[in-house]
């Protein structure tokens, strides 16, 4: 059985993760190239690139906020937590690739599907990260809020998975799935959380 380190060690995980996420956002914004000609028409033609950046910024923001909340609840740093966090950061670091490819080819199904995959992967890894963070936590994992969180994650994964084949039907419908996921996590939680709690 691995020896846990002092609780302060979780601060190093959070600081490292913040740095990586800041770099990820920087990479995405560096992908916004100015138009070749100084006309509004040229700028308007770049709308898919700006849309891709905006959607990805929201997605990374959602992951960042929830990552902070999760590590605030963690009490110990373990080897399992560090590796789960590294894998999660690896999956988040793929988002700029999907963002750039879909932004350049917004109507094509394969880039849209690939973009959905890059959004799905962090959501798949997050439950492992959560389990490692809370395994030594004093927080009651059977609380109503925890159940709501788990249901939100399940719905998010389902929407991302559905969005991948939907990209071959309509890129717009596929992207709409990612917008729904973002709104589910960003909008004030009262009514949404009551819905996920089963109306209680």
C-alpha cells in the first residue's frame, strides 16, 4: 500500500495543472491567425476558427473549474492521484488539436468527429481522477451533491459519444451537443441540479 504524502502536496498538483491548462489556452489563442487582407469580409470568413476557439475555451474553463473544486476536496496526494491527474492533463492537452482541425474544416464530418473525441477523452478520465482525489477525503461521497455530479458526468459522456456519429450526419448538430454540455455545467446550478437530483 502506498504511503500518502502530506496534504500540502495537493497544492503542487493544482499549481502544475493550472500551468498546463494556461499553456493549453495559450496554444489555442495562438491558433487565431489574423486575416491576410484588411477587410471585414476576410475577417468574417474566419468565423469558424473563432467559434471553435470560443467553444473550446468554454470546455477547458468547465474542466478547470471542476478540477479546482475537486482538488479542494482532496486531503492527501497519492501516486494514484498524481498519475490520474497526469492522464487527465494529457487528454485535455489534445483539445487544441481538435479545435484547430475543426476550425479549419467546420463542415467536414471527420474533423468534427475528431473534435468531439478530444472533448470526450477528459470526461472519460475524470471519474478516475475524482475517485483518486476523494479516496482519502473526509467528504461524504454519498452526498446528494456528489450524486448530482456523477449524473452530470454520465450525461456529458453520453452527449459526447452521441456527437461523434452525429458529426457524419450534421456537423452543426454534433457541435450543438458540446454546447449543451457546456451550458449544463456553466448555468447557475439550482434548477439544473434539481433536475439531476430527480426533482428533490
